[in-house]
């Protein structure tokens, strides 16, 4: 059996388990550690680990398509898996620190609650850290945790990396959607973190490999946006699969026999595929530029951010359209579109994907300086 077939079989097995257990994840309000271990087997957390430390060297498109597939099975699991991209952040750590992080292998899960930034006290050789941070998605299954402790170069957050035993997870993730992400608060009380375990998020990498030239903040937006492409695919497929067999309780024609449904489904499909094509076109453009040795221009970075915001929104709209087409069946808790709808609209609320991204993109298109942190 070829390596490719083995990998496909493994992916199918893991995705089947994700589908079978997604109600469990939602009830627990986090993806449990044993599932994170299976994501490690898929290569999620070694995808962008430096090759010199055993990483797989996946391209951005390869990783994004993996997260898209996982998200089609369950949005929360896809969201947690997306933080396999955090290796791009961690690469700003000193090389010696990275050697310690990966000494047991390349499969290291990192989660962070960077905001609100809590200024740490400068002490000899490092920082004395105290504070409370929000939205630490995936923290329940993480091997390392990060918190924002101040401002680094260019105003970017200075991040302290801690061992889980030095961090209290405040169990307060009570939300309407993305319930399984376990995005709890993190509390740290009087912990010393040495300088060599801190990095600037989006700072210069200590590793010279192509992936670490990819714009890390833009990529952080992409890995979250692609979750909605997966959720939307699942939602539209749900309608397609049920349309030919389901009739209304009033005796109305089958869903597939209704012209309005066929038209609406086709429009949603076209919009979703268009947003997806733009998303991956921007990704490939930036990556090819890196491989040619040209780096990534501000215009290309802006397209990454614009296509991410557009993918998140078009994905959510496709899910909403599927929900409307499903009729009264979709109002029941047990219907899959309930979860898809709640999850998809939560994705659009993320700061990296909100309406301000269109202002930033418009500024770049018009030659006006965009808001701070956009590029």
C-alpha cells in the first residue's frame, strides 16, 4: 500500500471519528486530548514545524485544505486543528529554545490567549508574569500555552510561552457557536518566564525556510477563514443529499422539485466556489512568490487578508442559505444545520475576519495607508 493511500485512509478514519464524536465535543466544550493526539497523527501539528526539527514542510495550500476537510466534519475540531499553523509564530523564538520545544518530536500543540495584553514586570533575565487572558482556543489539549505580556517591535504583542502546569484554565467558554473549541480564559499568577521563552507575534523568524517568509498574521486569518469553507461545504451537501427524498409535512413537492430551491442552491454553490477560488488563488500567488525568492508584497498580503474575510463571509452566507432552504426540519437541535449555522457565524466575528478587513484592503487598493497591523 502506498504512503498516499495510507495517509488517505488515516484521514478518512479520523474524520469519521470526528463526525461520530462532535456532539461529545460540543457537550464537553472542548476537543479532548485523545482527539488532539489523532490530529497529531494526521500531521496537523508538524505541518509547519521547521524541517530541521522533523517538520513535514507542507505548503500553505496543503495545510489549509487539510483544515478545510476537518472543518467539514466538525467546525470546532477544524478550528482547534487550525492552530497547527502556530509554528510560524513560534519560529520567532531563539533557535535554542525551538530545539528544546521539539526535542521529543515535531508534534507540538500550541494555544494562546494573547489579549488583553497584560504588562509583565521586567526582572533579571526575563519577566514576572501575572494576569488573565481570553479566547485561548484549544488550550485543554495544548502542550504549550502563550500569553501576551507587552508590546514588541512595531507594536506587535510580545508573547510569553509557558508550560501548562504554570497556567490555570478558567472554565468559562459559554457561547452559542464553536462550543467545542474550548476557548477558555487563561490565568497566570507570579510565574517567571525567561527572555528566551518569549517572542514577538509576527516577528522575524530564527529559521530560514520558505514557510517562515509567509505573512504570519495574514496566515492566522486564513486558517480560521478556511474553517467556514469546510462548514459551508457540509451545509450545502446536507441540502443536496436530502432534497431528492424529503417532502414537506403539508404534502408539498419534494425539495428537489421546487424551482426556488434549485435556483438558491445553485447560487449558493457558485458564491462559495468563487470565494474559495479567490482564497486559494491568493494563497498560491504569495507562496509562488516566496519560492521564486521575491518575498510577499504588501498587495499580496492584502489579498490574503481580503480573500480570508470574503471566504469567512461567503461560507457563513452559504450555511444560512442552506438553513433557510431546509425549512422547519432545521429548527430542531438534532439537525446538523443547527450546529453549522451557529458555528459559521461565530467565525465571522473574529477580529482577523471582521468588516474592518475590507477597509484595510480598500486602503491598499487606493494607495492609502491601511490601519495599523493590517499588513
